[in-house]
């Protein structure tokens, strides 16, 4: 395989270890609207999908009602995770190592206004060359659109196969692979069998993994 010329990181669950926080926010929000959500429901069927898909699918809402609920979900999330502390030091070091060598993208189904404060709080915002959020594409993961947009925005006329993506969910792996990227599955949110379509699996995102891929 050719050299890796850029690295793309998923946000929720990959950079930001916040899936338990997201579950708690969805659980409380959905309970208030009469449709309780179990932990199994979230991790088995919803984790990794876009905000609109998660809320719209679970509560059966669309249009203005959906938009209002997405905003409420974002506000609750920022109250709990907006300071950047959900991004561990080992992950910050891995992103820093990558950014010192190749362009770095963040590709997420979350919205820009919830991603940016967390990256800023963790000291990573200045290292990110491209951010593709839910605001930027019509179709979120598992559709390839988010990663195709990220590749188009990265400098140097990169081809998808020259970019490696880090993903923690089945939907994210499917998105990256459908866009033609190499993909590393990060265990934690989904089991190894659900991430099997990734080119390889790692137990954690840390400097050693990134160093090996960029060698």
C-alpha cells in the first residue's frame, strides 16, 4: 500500500471519549418525549449515525420539530463536554504527532458548533486542517459523502486511498470505506465483529499507532 498523506479522525467516540455522555443525553431527552432509550438500543442501532437520523428515527419527528430537538441535544452535550476534557491526553498526543507530519481532518456526524469548543478546549483546533460536520453534507455516515468532502478539501490533490480514517462505529467504517479511504477501527464503542470491514483494528488511538501508519 502507498504512503499515508493525510489522516482523518471521527469525533464522537474516537477523538472525544464521550459516547456514554451522548447516551445519557439521548436517554434523558427521549424519556421526556415518551420514548425511553436503553443502552443496548443506543449502541446496537444508533451510535455512529447523524444527529438528525438518531433523533428523527427514534422519535419519529422531522422539520422544525426535529431541528429544535437537535438544538436541545447540542446544548445538553456542551454543558457536559464542551470543555474538551473528554479527549484523553494520549489521543491529543496522537493527533499532534499526525498534524506535525500530514494534514489532519475531523469527519463527524455531529454539528460544527459542538465539535469546535471541544477541540479548542483540548488544544487541538489549530491542528485541524479540515473539519467536515453534519452541517456540511446532506447525507451523513454511513453514506460516503462526509469523507468524500474531506478528501476534496484536503490540500495537494489527494486520492482517497492516500488518507487513513480512524473510526469507532460500524457506520463510520462503512462511510470511510465506501469513500475509498483506508480505515482503522478503534475498539470501544462497537465490538470487533462490527468493525470487521476496517483494514485493521486497534485497542486505542495513541501515538504508536499513528507513527506506524505514517512510517
